[in-house]
């Protein structure tokens, strides 16, 4: 599964909860977390693992943070090979967390969602304040999503989350189908 979304959408927190649920159901889970590298220093924080404290201690989980090192696409140059290695190592679920991106201009560049071609399902995780219907019909990453998940849909954000969900359901009806057997869900 590939996961992408804007910074603050809760990608790492979602992976922590989802990964724990999977390991409790006897799955072996691998997480490949991709962090941006500085264009100035080349350094990378690699901090996503710190948001997955419980999952990182789980014996049925493997978490590998990796820097982009200037590679476009929200992934690293070797992400596809890393997925294959994880599968070969017995991990039956591989989660690829891409570099978080804003919902504006970069989402329309094909290079910014290369992970969609590497995984069986591409999930776009959005916060309740993730835009409106016009944002949803922008070409680019929205067209690539197999599933749009509205995260942080609790407490005071329930109403906003339901509104965004309805707007994306409506907007996605306008997009061309990528598959004959799967209709993207929100």
C-alpha cells in the first residue's frame, strides 16, 4: 500500500495504528517511510519512525526510514527494490509512506506520485480541511488514488470531515476510471 498526503494529514499516526492492527492479526508488516532531503545540505531528518513508537517495538514489524536524496516522486530511487526485498523477507504487508506534499501545484506533477505504480493500492490521506470539491477535481494525484481517506474525523472535525467526504465523492465522479473492476472510494 502506498500512502501520500499533505504534511499534517496524519500519515505516520495512521500507519502506526493500522500497522498495529495488522500485526495483532498475525500479519508481518514492513513500513518504508520516505523523508525529504535538504536541497542545501543533502541531510534528512528521518523522523517518521519516532511517530511509530509502538509499531517500531513490534517483532512482526519492520520500519525503514529513507531519504529521497533529491529523487522526485515522493519516494527514493530504490523504493521499488526495497518493496521486493521486504516481500521476499516474508512481510505480507508493505506500507510505503511518501514524502508529504501540499495539495496545490506539486500534486499535479506526475513525478510526485511515482509510488502509485509500485503498489497494489494507492491511498491519499487528507485532513478534514483538505480543500473543497474544486481541489478534488484537479488532475494529478487525485486521479491516481484508489482510496481517499479523510483522517482526523473526530471531535470538532466530524462535520468538516463529512463535508469534505461528500465533496470528494462528488468530485471523483467526474474523473476517468483507471480500472474496469475498481471504483475509487472516499
